[in-house]
C-alpha cells in the first residue's frame, strides 16, 4: 500500500471525501460502486467490478470467442483487461484500458473500425499493439456498462465481417445476462 499523505475527517453522517486527484488517478466517478475491506485496524476501498468476480468465466469466454472468430478476443471491465485469447494476447491481461476505450464503453455503443476502410483505431490499452481492425461491444446489464467484448485483427486489409460483429454482440449479451 502506498501512503498519500492526505488526511480526511469523517463527518457526522460517517462520510469521507475521496480527494479529486485520487478519484481521477483511480478512475472513480460519481455513482461508481466501491467495495469495503477491513483488516484489523485498516479500512480499504476498492472499485467494485462485477465482471472481475467471474474472471474464470471471462477467460473461457475469450478462448471460445477466439476459436469461433479466429481473431484476438479480449474481455474487459471498465478499467482493466480481464481476459484475452489468440495471437497477440501477451501482455494485455491486467493492463489498464485507455481513456478513449473507457469513454467508448461508457457511451454504451458498439464501435467498429478498420484501417482498410480508413477507420480510426481506438487504443485498447495505453501504449498498446497496433491493430488494423477492431470490434468493440459494451457489456450492458441493468443499464450499467460493466465492460466490453473486443475482437482485434493485426492483418493488413482486414475488414470485420457481419458474423464477427454478431458474435461479439452475442458474447456481450451472454455475459450481461449473468448479472441481470
């Protein structure tokens, strides 16, 4: 654990304000759920991720998605890559998603791009591998974005087919149904 040197008092209702710079660094936004942990005289807060609680399911899902699509398959929560399967997965799991990726997920809209069609490629993680095509589908349950399903290709001239888009949407729906 890293000391910040910041001290806050608890108000009469038992509330503590988390400083803006810490919220920004940890990507904690208004309305985000936090999980509380105690250990003797320590209280720890952790940003809650329902998808992270089913990470074995995410791993199996990414593997199946890769086998069916032939593309690099990635499952994220709102902050990090939880699982990846396929060529180029090395170093992705556990990395923080890029700010543009987080914004795309929060918009709750799918994103499809291909360099072959002059599309703008979103970085999945900061300082990530260059990909030539991507399909990003948010995982939305009960109106909340929980993460995303991503299919990536590094092949020059690759244009995602409608079947791959449907497969990514189906996978996102299956994962979302685990939380409804």
